[in-house]
C-alpha cells in the first residue's frame, strides 16, 4: 500500500550538516520526497506537533529543543512508508537503536534523536497538515 508520512530532520542534525546523509537513507530505500522545507519551527507549531506529550515531564524540553534552530520538514511517499521510515529511523533512544539505523548512526540522546517520523496513518495525516498547508490527497 502506498503511503505518505511526515518526517522532521531535527535541530541536532541540521546543526551538524547531516541533512544530505539522512536524505540518502530515505531515497536509497525508494522513498520519494514529495515536499520539503527548511524552517525554524515556532513554539506554536512545536506544541501542536507534540500535543500528545503535553503534560509529560519532558514536554517543555522537547519544545525548546525543536525550536532552537532550523529543522527540515519532509513528506515522503512509498510502499508502507510509515513503518519503513520508522524502521530506517530506529527506536527513540539512539543508545539502543539497531545498528545502521539513522538514530544509531547520528542520534545524540533520547531528546536529541535526529529525526522524527509519524507513527500511524492518523498521525501522518495530522502531522502533514501541521507542517504543510497543502493537501496531498
Ligand atoms: P519523536 O519521535 O520526535 O517523538 C516524541 C519525542 O519525545 C521522541 O522523539 C523523543 O525525542 C522524546 N522523548 C520520548 N521519551 C522521552 C524521555 N523520556 N525524555 C526525553 N525525551 C523523550
């Protein structure tokens, strides 16, 4: 099934000039870049994006981190894109993420973990509409 998913290349990655190396991982795996922008996220966008974590002890840290310097927002499309992108990214904590996943290769910590990807069809739709005004249908 062809799916679209939302990816953020987070501040720690853009700061360390990793955009190209991360895009290579997706493109090599037949994921098509449908849309892409470099931007500094506002607090409002970051809070919307992480709404499900509002109230958790790390929420403020997450929002401060995501808004501290530019990110790259991407819409990727491909066969089973949602689960495949999450497999390429690896698990949340870079320390325990499988070898050669993006987070194992480049992640710094649980908070500064280099990339974000939608975890379901519903969150992919929600997150795409947060970061991109366009409707991809
Ligand atoms: P992400 O995939 O962007 O979605 C939620 C983020 O919350 C996650 O990546 C982590 O960076 C962050 N996160 C999850 N659990 C913790 C935690 N216990 N402490 C700090 N950050 C966390």
